C-alpha cells in the first residue's frame, strides 16, 4: 500500500493505492489519526480510487478515522470507491456511516 | 467414487505479509473454478479474513507459526443429489477459539474490529469451527457457480 498527502486550504487529501490489509492498515491508520487528532485538520479526504483490496482491518482503520473526526469536529470524506472497496463496505453494513463523494471535485467543494 | 479431490495445499507461516500471496493464488484458483468476478472477490475476502483471525487471535500476532490450508473440490448433498463446491480447510496450532466470540457482534455497534467473522459468514455458504488434537480447524464451503438453488427456494 502507498499513501501520500496533499495539503490544501484547511483540508488534506490522502491518495491511497494498493492493498489495505492486516500488514498495511497501520500505515493508513497512523497518518490519518495524526492528521485528525494532532493537526485537527477541518476536512480529511481519502481518495480510494487506486485501492486494489481492503479487508476488515482496513475498514476498521476507516472507522477509527471517522470516530476521530467526530471527536474533533472535522469532516471525514471518502471518494473514488471502486467495485472492490464498495462491495466490502456494503458487506460491512457500515457504508451508510461514511460521507462518500463520487469524485474529488465534490469532496473539496465548499 | 471419490467425491473429494485436492486442488491445492498451502503450508504457511503466520506472517501478515504472506496474505497478499495467498490472495493472488486463491483469486486465480477461484477464477479457474468458474466463479464470477464478484464471487472470486468474496472467496478471497473470506479466506483472507480467516487467515487474519488465525494470525491475530489464535497466534496473538506471533510470526512463524504454522498454518495449513487445504482446498478441495467436493460434492455436498442437496435434495438427494450432490452439488459441486469448493471446500477450504484452515488448520492452526494456536490458542483454542473462544466459542463465545464466534457469534460475532451487532454491526450497529460502530467500532473497529469484529468485522472479520462477519465477512467470513457473509462470503461463504458453510462455516464450521472445531478443535481436535490441539488444533483449530475452520472449514469453509463455497458452492460452485450454476449449482446454487434459486434464491428463496
């Protein structure tokens, strides 16, 4: 898994690619929680378009990010969900708890 | 007549970095058996979650512990006839499974963790846990395509 951050005005977009599983989910969790808990960035956006696989530990990391965002009053937005990611989120029955946008333009819109 | 044929056997170590290798091999096996793209992803997810559970819970994150995975093509009884299925058996020598935890949890309880077992149950047609001779066994069955009875029947 690769993750990189783009810092925009009062928001950060994380571009994530590859597999999010037991071995890689800590690499997602750590920068997400830092961005929310330490930096308190008002809007944190995850670009999941290039994610090839996600398992329960990856979904758990997203849930942790969402909870951290609620704790600090930030928005936590997902976009670019491909079939694989959408299927797993739907299977988790947690898809409804996330703010999901179709594309980056929507996610960064005022 | 032999109603069980071995497709693949894997001897693994409880290293999370091997998971991607298993997913790659299993995805190709599922495709060769005729599963649709969506069903291939489901089979891969179910087995990946089963291995993740073994690594995290049975072996408490200890690497280099043994895991065996057997893949068979089997026939399972259905209305007096046999239907073809993929059987996956995972064996480990870790801590005995806590049966109280096997029921999972309410998904409405939004928090990290606890999803793995839910994914296994959702992606497989049969899920059986047992513990024999100091080994945990998880048996998963996924009925092959064009074998499933119509929904609601």
